[in-house]
C-alpha cells in the first residue's frame, strides 16, 4: 500500500508543488490549507505522516503538533522559515519528529520523509530476547515496540520509538550522540546534537519517575546516554 502523507501549508503554490513532487515519488498525498482543514481530514482519513508548516494564520503548526501529540503518534515533520535554532527546538519539544527550514531542496524533503518513516517499527522484524525490558513501573516490549505503565500504554512518537529500539539493543552500554545522530538519519552539526538532547528529555518524561534525576536513561559523561534496565 502507498504511504499516505498529509501536507499542511497556507501557501497554495507550495502545497501543490509538494503534492505533485511527492506523488511522482510514489506517495499518496492529501493537502490542507490550515490547521482547521487538517483536523477535518484527520477525522475521516488515516495518514502515515504529516508535513506541517509552522507559520500559518489561525492555529500555528507547533500548537497543532502539541494537540495531536495528546492522542496520536503519527510522525510529524515541521516546515519553518525561521533560522534560529531555538525556534526549531521548540517544534521538537512540541512533539515533532524532525524539522526542515525553508527554503529547501525537494530531494532533502524526500530524504527527511524516508528517514522518519524508517524509524517506524517493522511488524515483520525479528527481535532478540529478552522481549521485555523493565524500567521500574514501566516496561518496554521490544517485539511490539510498545511502552507500558501498568495496564496503560504510553504513546511514543516515531522518533521516541526509534530511540527506545536503539537503547534497548545496547542496554547497559553507552550510546554516543554521534551514533544516535547517524542512526536517526540526521546531519552531524550542533543543531542536530541539541535536537537529540530534546528528544532524550521528552523520552525521559515517559520512562522516569523523576526525569530531572534519571535512573533508567542516564547521561554518561563524555560517552552519551545509556539505558539501564532493572
């Protein structure tokens, strides 16, 4: 089945150009002119990913991202015309999986989309025992790529899910930022290092009793991060 993308941008020219380009690259593409239009489409259709402009009239992309993250794990790639690193980081803190600054080359957008989609769990992928990792009251199911707290499933974004799979595969061993950047398909620069740190902070909020004093996802000085199960 074709991967179904939702492109949300208030600029009609950009919407149509992206739609045509992505369709030529074998995606099924729906478009929305603003957040309200996107919400109506999300009610009636299923999407594999959202490409979302940040600066739109009415509800902006970051606000929509924050709201969607309360109920959905769908991957979100933000498009922004802003050049400040802090502005991009705020999008990641809202729950986006990645960002791309305008103007951009269409091929770079395609690479970012495919990179995010590769982070999604493969239901056919064989997993190595143990299949359950215990993190205090929380448990991570490697086979399903699911995080649970008691009987409640904790929603993970595609990026958070990929981070959990990377850490689970190297439990008890430090994983460097450089390795994480490489595995996540990101470019090696200061902005991407900081983006990884933001995603780690978000993940800690979901697995730690006290995220400010992490017990299970620890920072190893000079080496990166390490998952330390019970």
